């Protein structure tokens, strides 16, 4: 009977593999590489610092880069430095679900099940392409790679990608350019993460595609590719989708699938992780806890609540200042600034907002991650007048949406 439930854990009795063992010399090189990577860390005042530190300290990061460098320390340093720079620009941990949800709606990338070694399986179906080529497609791919890593059982460091060309046409097949960018991300920034790459139902008409991308395949990746294998030799029947000969009669319904992935991986709307599951960096966890306590303390008691993330906060927020409805206002007036790429103007904005409500309120500290003030509600006119008086310097992409 068809089901919309995905497999988020390996089959019972699965033996995780491969398990890597290292010599004393290799352990020493890994320590040196980690020390080097930590020396490249952004300053603690940078919003991405906690996530960068978290990535470096993950159990598999340094070993993967040394294996990819074939235990050549200088090559390992070059590789890890390149990925750190890429992650600073891409910020893969903080891609918000809403940003890429439209890419996910057609089911062209689905995470479901595990192979016999406990590797998460990512199904890619180019025939379900539902959007025009754009950078968002790559961000969706990276988001899915991060979710597959979230689902990896302990000691597992790799995943399986099954590319199914059953319904693919020349129109829906990705271009050589897009494919080369995907390979660059996999080979350079998710090194040693691809355990197997399986291609099924490849029509002769598209065989030229693999000839076109072959120059971009490094030998290690090429050795991991298999064309039309017997998938039941690699994946337990209970974990393999029925259309590939398995017993898991999975039916893709996006809202059901989406909810399962978000909840299982503990993803918040802002891209961070649910608090209390040890998924966030410690700094983020502490900030979230403080925010929740402040919100609970003010719930139902305040006329005005202003919460903002400080310059040291590890994610890119929306800043929302709102007032509850009142007899003279049918809906809450508000100031929404989005997106915020730099935080240097936030303290001034918070001081301004607070002053607009109660002129005698002490100026908030620049270092406080949360500021809340309670005061009589101002009239919309007084708030608008105050807004008009103050000039706020902000990044070009920031804009006042409504007042």
C-alpha cells in the first residue's frame, strides 16, 4: 500500500561502514590540519563564526579532507581553506527552508532511506525539474546535502546519490554548465562525502551528457559511479523505493515529505536548528534560550516588545518592531527591515525605536543580544514622526517595507 512516510533511519541490524582507522602519523597530521583550520576562523564578533567553528569541529571534517588530500598536509590545508572561503559566502547551514521550498515542490531531489552500509540515499530525478536555471537550484542541492548529513547515523561520513533518468528529456536535463557546478561543490566542498553515485534508466539520447561532464570528474568520483546496477545488492528492500524493485512503496506528496524532513532534522524557519537537541553551536543555543525566556516573561504583559539579534549573533534575521492593535489602529503598525547583512546600525536603530516610545529610557547596550522595553503605546503619528527625523545608514539591500 502506498505511503508518504520516508525512511529516516537505517534498517535494523545495519552495520555502518566504512569505518576508518588511522595511524599515529595520520592522527598527528589531522591535528595539524585542525589547528590550521581553527587559525582561519572568523573573529567571534562575526555572525557566522559559531557555525564555521562548528563545521571545523565536526568529527568527520578534518579526516575527510586529509583522506581527500591523500595525506599530503599542504594539499589538505589548501582544500580546507578553499571550502572555508566557499562556506562563508554560501553559508550552507543557514539556507532557510522558505528560500528553496519552491525547488523542492516537484520532488526532483528526495532524501529517503539508507543503503546496506547505513548511508543516506538522495534520489535525483531530473525529469521532475520544475524551475528555470538559477543559483537557487544549487542552493537547494546544498540544502539537501546538509539534510542528508543531518540524517547520517553515528560514524557514517558518506551518502548515496541515485540519479533516475526515467522521465528526463533534453529540456529537463541539466546543462553541462550546471552539472559542472554541481560536481565542483561535491568534489571540492563535500570531499569524501559521496559514497556511491548510481545512474539508472539513462537513455541513449542522453549518453552524450556523461561524455560532456567526464572531464570534470576526478578519478575518485568516477570510480564511485555505477550505471544500472542491481540496486537490491546495495540497498535493503525495505529501504529501497518500489519503482526500483524495493518494498518501500513511497508516494511523493510534497507537504508530507517537507514536514518530515524539517521536523526530523530540526530546522527552524530562519535556518538555525531547534533548541534543546544539541544541533546548534553553543552560542546560538544560549541566545535562543535567552530569547525564549524573554518572550515568555513578556507574553501578554507588554504593550511593546522589541527583540533583535546582536552583531555577534550567528544567523541572519529579520528585524521586526511591532505594536499590538489598539482602538485607534486596526492592525499593528510596524517597521520591517530585511534582509540584514551587516549589524553595525542595529544598536542605533534599537536606541531610536526605544526613544520613540519612552524618551527617558536608558540607552540599550551594544552587546545585549536581546532588548525589550515596556511602555505606554505611542500613537502611530508619533512613531511615524520619529521615523522621519532619524536617518539610518544601512546596507543597499535593506529597505523599510512598511511603517
